[in-house]
């Protein structure tokens, strides 16, 4: 059920505006510019129904591999916070030329610890993830939608198929649990063979 507060993504004029943009572009979605967008993560909007009303879905799709990496990193940070009581994250700073400044020895020690934890978690396959779609009806613009798909990359074809399947209620999510290795480890393993 939608919340009582009105948000711009649910207003008829916003919906009509997106409808016109999509018609002009010939696509079923509009990519929202973001520095986070990559081959594995895309922020976009599309039109669909929610409780039989046309709405804008403010969406983020990411690969299952990226979702796994995020979960692994979060767990490793949690373990680092347990070992280092004053740990509040590692903060990278740039110098006047845009180069990263060296970390303090304490931050470097924590960084190495996190790296070791990540490798252990991956080796033990302690974190497993499956495809999912979550809706947020209290989103600040339209209906929020986050999803992870077991694909190599999030591209226009993947987004278009997702929207079609979602809107036609034919979307089937893979509930198989997957675990991934870091790309560096995979490259290293391939070199050994």
C-alpha cells in the first residue's frame, strides 16, 4: 500500500513526462546519470503498475557478483570493527594533484586485515546470495526497486527484458544460492592451471 505522503514520482505530470521521454527515446526505460553506474550497476526509471495505478519505478539493478562482493565486504568490515574498536571505515583522501594520499599505518593494517577476511570468506564460501527484487513504497521518488540478477553485466537488453518480465508478471528469479571469488583470485587460479 502506498504511503499517504505524495511524492513527485507518483504525480500524473511526472508519469506523463517520463512517458513522453520514453516514447521519444524508443526505449522502455531512462538511465539516470550517476557516477555509480557501471557494467554491473545501473540506476534507471520505468513505468509500470502498482496496485492497479500507473507509477514510476525508480530502479537499481546490479549483478549478483556485485551483490555478493558487497555482502562479503560488509561482513569483513563488521569483523574489522570487532577487532579494531576505533574502526570507522577507511577514508581515502586525494592530494592537490588528484592522487590518493597514503593511508596511515593503522588504516593500512585494517585494510590488510579486511583483505585477509575477504579472502577467507570467499575461500569458505561463507556468503551466498540469490537473485532478488525488493520494492520500497516509502521511496522519495516513485516506487523504489532494487534487484540483483545473475548476469555478467547490466546492459540495455538485460534492463529491457527485466522491465518486460516485471510488468507482465512473468519475472522468474533464480533462488539458487551462489558464491563468487574475487576477479584477482580467478585470474591467479587460471594462471596456475
